[in-house]
């Protein structure tokens, strides 16, 4: 039983990715209605202890609307360091639908740095 618990903990840690600095990232997650304020948020690693929340700005909301409540990958630019587990994209280049694949946990969670840049 202890071995199973250790395996599950390691598997969750494997899928958890943390953003390091600023730049352009490929980010996997879900766009949902913001529970705390009007608008939408992009949730990364949803439902885990490593969940990150990015606010979708009013300018980005129109392009994000077709992807609400769907698993997607977006390519976005982060120019300010995250405030704990919350942040905001300064720009979003693209949205892509993603079909969840339980065999590929690393590919559907977290953030992948594409181009590193200095934070403001």
C-alpha cells in the first residue's frame, strides 16, 4: 500500500510543472468562468496542489470564448512574475484544442518554456 501511495505522489509530481521566469510558453489547461470576478480564467494543472490561474483579459476574452470548458493548449507571453499561483498573459498567440490522453501526463499539464525573456 505504501508503494502505491509513493507511486501516485511521484506521478502527480511528474505532471506538475512550475513557470520559471518570463517569456513565451506553451501552456496546457482549461478556460473557465472566473468564480471570484466577472470574466474568465485559464487553469493549469486544474484540481491539483500545483494549480495555476491566469486571468483572461477583456481584449483576450473574445478569442478565448470558443474554447471555454475545453482542454486546450495556448501559446502565450508572460512578462510579469507570477504572484504566487496567479498570473496574466500579456499576449496570447494561439489556441489549440487538445484531446486528453491519460498515457501522456507530461504533455497535458503545465507550462513549457519556448523563449525566455526578462521580466518587467
